[in-house]
């Protein structure tokens, strides 16, 4: 089901006082869309979102880190939206299950998702492992966020308790609230 933590990490600065939106890191105010392609991916045998297709990308190569090739096998689609798709994949090198969120980079909209995900570091928010860009035959640019895979969704948890004609435990309500507050303050 859902994982349970004890309490939020809080929004306090180093002196222990609460932080409001006015005290967010300066880099949050200066978010910009970067046009440089950090990493390009090679998608073998198809679009990379269909079951069994393999996505090969390179990580590292910055700040003295060696470049490393990473391959993912798309296992199944776990969600779709207006701008993209999320699928479950397995890292062929480590066997780790990840979620890859493939988001269309529409030039008409500012997409700050990558910059925001890089700033997030909270035990109750999925972690960004790395990212890469890919293109389609139609020359559409996609941002691919490789994220920690969490098999449950809030929707499924709520549906489960409704089906059982039970109330969701208060600890879950609190934890989901902490997550939303953390993102709202960010």
C-alpha cells in the first residue's frame, strides 16, 4: 500500500525558524528554460514507450564524472496526460524499476518541471534520478525524467478505502497534506 513516514521534514531554515515563500532559495526566482540538450537518447526498436522497447542513454560526463551508458526496457504504461506519458521501466544494468515521465517540450509553454525536480529533495516526494532528451520522427522534442518508481497513487489508495467503505487513516491524510504543502511552498 502506501509508505508511512513520521512527520514532514519541515520548512525551517538553519536557525530553526519557519520559512515562508519569501525565503525560498534565490534560484527558484530565477528559473529559466534551458535549450541546451544535456543528454540525447537513442531509442531502439520503436517509440520507447511500448512494452519491450529499449531506451539507451548516457549519464555523467560533467564535473569530472565519467560518462556511463544506461539502458532501460519499457515494461508498461502507468499514466497518460495532455503533454506526455509515464511508463514503468527496468534498468538493464541494475535491475532497478523506475518510472520514466516523457513530456513534450512545447515551445508555446514554459516547462519548469526539470528545474523544479532538480530542487526537490524530500523523503515524501519522488526522487529524480536523471533526465535526457529525445526526439521523434516528427522532430518533436521530449524531456524524459527518470524517477523513483512508486507503485501506488493517491487515487488508488482513496479508491481502495472507498471500496471497503472505510475512511482513509488519518496518518495517510497527514502525509499527503505534507507533500502538497512542501510543493506549494516551493
